[in-house]
C-alpha cells in the first residue's frame, strides 16, 4: 500500500522535468534531514516513507513515465507497491538505494569497517613519569596496501559487478504475511557486501587491501601518569577496510617502582636514617627527591616517626596543575655492634642523664598529629 497520495515531485522538491541526478541529490539531502539519528521530528518516519516512495517512483524511468501519465492510480494498476522497511533498518535501506551508506561508515555495508584497535605496553622509570617522556614503541600494524590503495584489486584490472546481488552487496528477501510485506536485507555471500567480485586480487596483499607493516609510534607520556594507565593514540591502529577509519592504539604504561621512593597518588614518601647522635644533636642531611638531592635541616632531638613535608616536591598532577608533596619519614637507627669503648661512653652518658634529658614539650597526641600532617 502506498504511503502517500501527495505529488512525488512536490515531495522531493524537484521540477517535473528534473533529471536523474537532481532527483537523487534532492532525495539524499531530504533523507539525511529525516534520519532518526539526526531528526527528532515526530513524523520523521512517516515523512521518510513518503520520500522513499517518491524516490522509488521517480528514480525508475518506467515508473516515472507511468506516474507522469496516469498518476497514483496508474502506478497501482501497474502493480507498484513501495518497499516496506522498518526504521531500525535504515542502513540497509540506504545501502540498497545507493549502493553504499550516505551516512558514511555507520550505514555502510559490512565491507567497510573500522580498523581494529591495537594494544602496546611500555615501561618507564618513576622519574620519567614525573617529568613526562616520549617513548618510541615498535609495533606491527595492518596498513592500507600501497599497491592497490586498499581495494584489493591488482592495478590494471577491474573488478566485475557481482551477478548474484547485481552490485548492491545486499540480497533482499521478501516475505509476505497478514501484516504486510517484509523485506529483510542480508549481505550478499558471493561478494561479501562489496557488490563486486575481484577476479584479479592484488598480489601484494592477496586481495585483503591491507598489509602488515612494522611501525614505530612515538607515544607522549604525560607527566604524572600512574602505573597501569592507558594512553589512547587515535587512528594509529589497524587500517580499516575499504576506506574505513583506522583503529586506535592503546598503550598500557607500567611505571617501574623506584627503590628510593614509595608513591601514593601524587605524593612521594621516603625515609631518612639518622644515627642516635644525629638525632640527638641535630643534623643537616641530604634527601633524595624527584628533582635531585635536597638539604634537610633537622633540629636536635628530632624523633623517629616524625615526618617532614617537602611541599610540591611530589609527582605532578596528571593533566592538572601543581604537584603532590614529598613526605620524609625520620628513622633513627640504633647501634647494633658496640666496641668496649662505645659501650663505656654510652653507659657514662646514661648515668649523666635523667628524666629531663628526654622531656618533651609536645604531648603524645600532638606528636601523632604532626605525623599525619
Ligand atoms: Zn593490495
Ligand atoms: Zn554480491
């Protein structure tokens, strides 16, 4: 049953003497506007049906002549009934109408496909993660064949139109039921949707349109990256088929642990070991940081477990501003092997000490607080 009794020329917005190209162009333009992915017009589907019907009639010289002479009635008596389709199957419809998708890859036949994504792994030092680094990653990728340009056809030869699907790449199975007529489109098995048969496949790629190429990818690892994060490099993956978009490369980044530091988010932790004498008398010690050694002045009486915070000396914030902190944990090492003389001196020291030697102005609670500051 026809979807409309409106004038087909009017529907397509073309004059009565419009040529084939004008009609096709106009249909493409109007169809695109009504595509459900683009349009939220509530009557888009109904209007689309009208439009398709108009196009089906005017794009066929036979039907067009019948319509020109006898109008809708002429078509009906001529046995014309417009294609039935459901909106979920628009890609198929466009493919059958145009031979390929008018919406690019999304509506294209199965022959045009986006290339697959690729995975790669790199390992970097913590210091490299701190300042950012460019790493060259070798990998193998399916690239568009240079000999045939990706169509798989040996240069100098021509593919022939597939006889089974007559070049549409699709087979339409029409079934009738009490609900009407259903058309199911399926990919043509002979040409796998390409619409052509390649009798002379490209010798370099054996008709695949792609060859394996060794490549190197320079991956910019941003400062502040964390272990286990992935970087996506767009469009450097496997080539698509028949002009499909290339896939992406996902680079998994391992950040090697650095024996000097422990990383916790954007903060860096390290430890300094003081002798009991350094701790008691105070000392200036060199502390390794991501930026190199930093002198840290510790007062007399510094205690094990105290933490000194070097502000902004930690890891940079990934894709942000500023840096984390570097926290230095104070450790005091107690002598393990004493000579006779050292033992005697320590005993003397002990005898000369009393409670006041170890007194602190800071409560235990305050000390704990400072550890977590
Ligand atoms: Zn080739
Ligand atoms: Zn075919």
